[in-house]
């Protein structure tokens, strides 16, 4: 785990490693506020806490999971004040704590939490200035924020994850895995698990060939191939790839976001090309794997500044249409027509 990432943006709060060590040694605070956009880390830490805090057979009677959108603070307090049943403690987990009704009612409990209960509040986004979140530390609790990793931190995280599985991955293979999968820790963990399942003992040392063998095949229908088809005016191929992506569960809004990120990289690379920056420096500047920077550069010439401007407008309109209830597949197919053939819409 990249120490640099763990310390970033948490105002001196504990790191993932700090909390992991504490939980493993069964050292618990009465209250935790675990929040941030990297909810994969929040979920893993919460699961570890539950496993360590409750012994075999204790969970059935001493664990409650509540969603803030479906409960009130008063109900949460009632669960926290209940006595453990044939166990040392209770654990109450509140997901989507920012959506909890009547949150003010939780402020008194946060100031004086029960010594027999561990309350875990989790959320992706919340206002730390408001009650009861602003009083967690004063009540003896622990608050930690988990932000997404920077592009440059992801290979180190991959390496650490593989090492915990008693394996090793080369830096080049880690960067290639990132290029295929992206920066989402949940998706990366799934692909790492897949590598260990398919490779068996060979996972003791994972190189580029192993990543290509296991991960590359399953990633043939991705945003890069979709953008490549658009750039090369292969609309039929683009529509097919889009259909495969949507059919495999990719959310239309996520595809729009991925396309936006991809085209933003092309825009930044175009500027670097004009500055005559060396390819390795380009790769670092835009967060692209050196393995794929040449392929990105082949697309730069097909997306001059004017076309990119029209593409970003089309992406914005598709985003608005999807969020306002537009029919997803029709919206996405129309987006591909606009990206690939702007003249057909009177834009050139």
C-alpha cells in the first residue's frame, strides 16, 4: 500500500495500515467514521473489524447493518445502547451515514458512546462540519478519509496487493495491469484474484506475459477499443463494442466518463506533441502506461482540437440526457454517431 496515498488528505488521521494493525490486534475505539470516494478500502476495513471484534457464533446476535437512507439516528442509538448477548461487545455498522434521518439525535451518543458497542459510520461524501460527524474525535472516536489513488500510486498498490498473496509482480506488469483495468481498486483486486486462480504457482512471479495472457483477453471490449473504432471511422465496430460493454454490465454513465477521460488524454497528448516532449515523459505526464502511449499517439492525429471540442460537447449532452432519464442505449448509440461523424449533425 502506498504510504504516500494513505497519508494524503486525512488531516493526520490513521492510515489503512494503522487500522489494519489495530483491528488485527483487537484494539478498538468505540466509534469509527470511515469515509471517502475509495469505498473499497472502507468496506475491506469494516469487514476486517467485524471479523476481529466478534468471535465465532457471536455475529448473529451482536451485529447490525443499517443503511442511512432507510433508518433514523434514533434507531441507530437504540441498537448501540443494547447490551451484548453472550459476547464482549456489539458491532453496529451504518452505511450511507450521510443519508441518515434525524442525524442530530446521534450527536449525544457520539459524545458519550457505549463502551460495549463499536459503531462504524461509513459514507462516500459527507460534511465534516456538521453534527454528529464533527464530534467523532472529541468522543474518543477515530475518523479516516480514503481518497482515490493518483495514477502514479497505483502500480505500487498493485505490487503490495500481490505481495500479500505471497506473489511478486514486475513493475512493468503492474503498469500494464493498470493500463488494462484502470485505477479502481475493486476492479484491480478482482483481476489480481483472477491472475492467482488461473496462474496457480506461476503467480509467484507475474510478468507482462502473464498479465496479457489472463487479463488482456478479457479486456478486448474496452473504452480504448471503442475510441479507436470511433477515431478510425469504424462505426459498426464501435456500435458492436459498445453493445458488448453495456451487455457485460458497464453503466452508460460510466462509459461516458471513460470516454471523456480517454479523449482528455488525447487532448493533453496533442499539446505535449506540439511541445516536442519525449514519449516517456508524455506517459508520465498523462498517467498512461508506456506500453500504450504509442497507441494513444496514433489517435491524436485523428482528433484535432476542433473535433475534440465537438466530442466534449457531445459527451456533455449525453451525460445530461442519461441523468434526466433518457433511453440509455439510444443515447449511447447517438453519442457514437456524433463522435464519429460530426458532419452528419451539422457540426463541421
